[in-house]
């Protein structure tokens, strides 16, 4: 059971300094807490979540698309250069990172730390579908490069409507004759319920003695003379204040991480800002429609659209029930979280980040135009967008749901003055006693890799001693799978068996 702040076993302050304080009850804190509990079971870990339960923001199943991001279908991880060349480096890197997540989850399943795999991960092929001669030529070139990479060895390609129809019938029904199109398919793709996974990881942390406390909002972070951090917080029910001292602090609070890192006073956060982008999806639970589609199908992003807004038609499996999502459609709110403050976007402004933020606004008119266009779309227009994937889509079968807020990173850049970054970034204090995560996709899928990097940065005096245990949990830790075809094949097959990932 999650502890609430009015519980008598949790006074207004911990009597002794805790080893680790994790701020935010999402997949990042859950992953870091899990790793640290495995590496240092004697450490005292405390988790603070401002809402009534963990996994209610970006990690919630309906606040993200659930794609196990492995660059199997996402074209933005392998863009075409100005000279027409394609570099698979980033796609391979993203895939390597997701394999580390699969390996850790497999280890935890085999030890009974996580529940049955189907409660949080399911086999769903990943596809890419494009139209038009230019995009067909690009997709074929991409396929020819990736099929030679061990981690992408199962990729298939076709321009044949009959073949694509066997992969995803909804894509082909009433498709115009003579229209150039092509698709790739990787059967080893997955759909992940990060909300369920987060809950299970925190349950395991509690069983190991960690305190996971909800309805508690950390408001201030202050470095003490002895090197510890003083966390000042209040419960969100009775507004009772309190404080905790911690030797190490991780801020995994989504968009609010920027706020807390700014309040911590670490100079490393200077120059950073975030731009919030919300999202909506069309959803159907019509069993006749859902039964005809088992895949996550991605395509090219619209001109000016951020990479996280690449359109896709997805199978989702949440609480054992399948449904389909299409989107995302961008929305705008000044809040950094769904349950944030309307003043968030203004409250972040500092003298040291104002310049980079203004430069980002000046350099990205396409993004502003895209957002305005998205905001003007009504339900009928959104279903019309869906028909580019599914020509037979009917308005009445689809309802609109609100997804989570994503806080895209804006930061200083020596050449440009300021840049908008669509990935994730860990900001670490100079002495490694505090770190926080900023950014969005593909964060959840690559949480294990991100947290492994954080361990090496923040605990340089311990990482060597931890490596044997890390390799037990994550066999490819410290190595690359794609450079060894046999190792890649063994890892893919082994985690598929452990996680019951079979078509």
C-alpha cells in the first residue's frame, strides 16, 4: 500500500539522513530506485510523489503511446541527410538502449520481482507505412541499410498491397489504386504499459524497505554544509510542512524537474528552459475494428511537427484489453504537467535562460504554425487525418482522449544561442549528489540505459564494484550487441522467452 503523509509512521521529518531521495513517482524514479536497491540493499530510499498515486502523469498507460521505442519503425531516428545519405547510428543506439530495458525486466520477471510479463508488455509488430514516390524510395533505402544490422535482422519490406494487407488490413481497405506506398514490419516489436510496470517496480521497492510516499510535494532543495540536501516539502492534503535530509537526490518529476533544479541553485541548470506540448489521441474499443489491426504503424511527421508528433496507428494492451489509438494531435497548455500550474511556463524564466528561449522561438516558426494548425482541428478533421492510415475510419467509432504533457528541452548552444531538443537529458550537479531528468521521448523505453549512465556519473567511486551485479541484471551492460550478431540474436531470443514475447 502507498503511504500517505498523515500516516503516524511518517513524521514531519526523518530522524536520520536518508541515502537516496527520489522525487516523482514515474518510470525513471522507479527504475533508478530498483537499480540502487539491487546494488546497495542497505541504503535507505525514500520516494516522494505529489499526486495520490504513482504513475499518474507521463508514465500512465493513457498518457503515452506505449511504444517500446527501439527505432524499428520510428523514422525520426534515421533522417535523410541533405546529400541523401542515411546514417543508422542513432537508430542502432536507441535499439541498444531498449535491449537493456528488456534485459532488466527479464531478470526481474525471472526472480519474481515483476508480475507475469503480459501485465506490462505484449508482442505487437512495429511497422512503418509511407505514401508517395519520395517516401517510398527513402523507406526502401532505410530497409536496405537496417536489414544488415544484427538488431534489425527481422525487418521485412513490401510494396505489395496483398502482403501489407496480411500485416495490417486496415491500412489497405479502400486504398486508392495507383498510389505509391510501402511498408516495413518487424515482428519483434512490443507494446508496453509503463503505468503497470511503474506500479510493480514501486511495489517491489516497498517490499525491500523503501518508503514510497504519495500526496507529498517537494517544494525546495537546499545544499547543506555537510554535503547533504535538505528537502522541504508539504503534504497536499493538510498542507502540513516538513523536511528530509538526503545524501543523494534524483528529480524525476517530469516538467517540474526544471523548477526544482532551478530552486536547488546548481549552476548546471542555468540556461535551460522547457516548452510544454500536450497531446490527444483518437481511441476505439470497437471489437470489430480492433480485431483487424495488431501493429504499431508509424509514418513521416508533418512539416514543422516535432518528432514526438509522428502520426501512428497503434494497438494498445492495457489491463488485458486491446484497443487502438491514433495520433498524437498536439495541444498547448502553459502547464508542465497535466496537473501542473498555469504559471509554469512563466515561472521558469530566468535571466540565464531567457536568451536561449527567445532564440528557440525565433528559430522554430514551423513548430508554432504546426501547433496552431493542430489546435484548429475539430473531431471530424482529426478522423480525416486518421483516414490517411485507415481509409474506412468512421467518425462514430473514435473518441478523443487527452494524453500527457511533454516538456521539450530548450538549452544554450554556443553556435546558435539556443536550441530545442526533442530527446531526454540528465542534468547533474558538479559533485554528483543531485541529478534530474529533462525531456521526453524515448525516455520511458530507454529508462534503464539513462539510469545506468546516471549511476556512472553520480557514483564514480562505486561503479566499478557494482559492475558484476549490473552484468547479472543486464548482460549487455558495458558492451554493444549490434557489433556481435550472435550476442544480439541470443539477447533478443532470451528476453523474448523471458517476457513471453511471441506472436
